């Protein structure tokens, strides 16, 4: 069965904004799904609900069989989230940062696992460096390492390349594709078609809170190609 099952999900904020309406979607284990849509489309709302940070108005999200509202702890432990804002303690070292993150989830220390995470992100040689000493690309990779520290099977990346230059965007694309090889299921948001095509196996187009279509990347390129 799919690792994530989203059924008829909707969210109306107290302000009256219908941020999501009737979104239904299955996400398979090991795939990379990109949610593509303009600002205000509902991408962050989708991620926030699926990670259990925001309660939906209607519908449900199940993560490996655990309902994200009723069975929050079990569902959340399977998920790593890289939020849009950079949230780092710049005077900490890389290793302490990931150890601390793991601890927040109540997981037993496991430096051997953290080593595999830091190696996968090309941060192992920097493990004793303070975050403020790192380049912008390395800081972004530390954010991903933090999100993976408790050993989740699913990683959410909210606009991973927002405000990032072209070189760093390409670096992020490589990093994400590398994580897929480790078996991590990845859901990311973007408003660049090019980025969705580069990174994802499947692309969902979201606008005004509605999931308009979900296609394999190759199908999408074919459809767009015919229209141009
Ligand atoms: P995206 O991530 O695609 O830019 P969001 O999910 O952030 O979209 O926003 C979807 C809609 O919901 C927008 O109209 C936004 O202004 C509104 N919205 C988002 N968060 C809140 C909130 N906490 N309270 C009220 N409205 C919100
Ligand atoms: P306080 O509330 O007293 O400022 P915190 O709860 O923020 O303390 O932090 C307690 C300890 O955890 C401190 O040693 C701090 O350096 C460390 N710490 C806090 N946040 C992080 C983080 N994101 N990564 C690594 N270490 C952290």
C-alpha cells in the first residue's frame, strides 16, 4: 500500500480562506513527488497538515497506516520536515545539531546512524565545524541532516531552493536525488516547472487549494510539449 494516503483533504483557516479543497493523493514508498504551484496555492498548508502541525478541516492523512491526527506520534516519527525558514543554532557544531534533533524525538543516541546521514550529505568532514563557519550550501544540507536525524522514512522539503542561486539549486537537486538512492520517500514543493522536472518522479500541480493533476514526469513533459 502507499506510504502516504491523503483523502478528500480540506483546510479553511479562521480567516475564511479555503487553502485546500478536496485533495486526494497516494504517495508510494521511495518516490520523489513535487508539488508545483504558484504562491498561495496551498503547498505549505498541505505539508503542514501532512506533518501534523496543522489540523485539517476535513478529510484525512494516513502515514504508513497511522492517522496523522489521531495517531500523531507514530505518524510524525516517520516524517522529517525541512521548513522554508532556516532555523539553526549557529554556534553549535554540525554533530551536536543532529544529535540534539534526534533527542527531540526521544530516540536513543545513535552516532553510527548519524554518521551515515552526514556522509550521505557530504558533511562528515565538517562534523566538528560550527554552523556559522559553513557555506550556504552546507547550511542547507545541515537542515536536511537535522530533519533526517531521527531516522524518518519520509522527507518533506518546503521550497528547498527558494532564494538560492543557480549553482546552489543544482547542488540541492543532486542532494535530493542522492537521498532517493538511500530509499527515502521525498515530497517537495516548488514553483519552478524546471525544478519539478529535474528532481521528481511525479509532479502534482496545485492551484487555489485544488490538486489539478498528478502525472509521471515523462507524461507531464509530453503534455506540455504538445501544447507549446
Ligand atoms: P503556498 O505554500 O502554496 O504559497 P499556503 O499554503 O502558504 O500556500 O497558503 C494558501 C492560502 O492560505 C493563501 O491564501 C494563504 O494566504 C492562506 N494561509 C496560509 N496560512 C494561513 C494562516 N495561518 N491563516 C490564514 N490564512 C493562511
Ligand atoms: P535555553 O532555553 O536555556 O536557551 P535550549 O533549550 O534552547 O536552552 O538549549 C539547551 C541546550 O541545547 C543548549 O546547550 C543549546 O546550545 C542546545 N541547543 C538548542 N537548540 C539546539 C539546536 N537546534 N541544535 C543543537 N543544539 C541546540
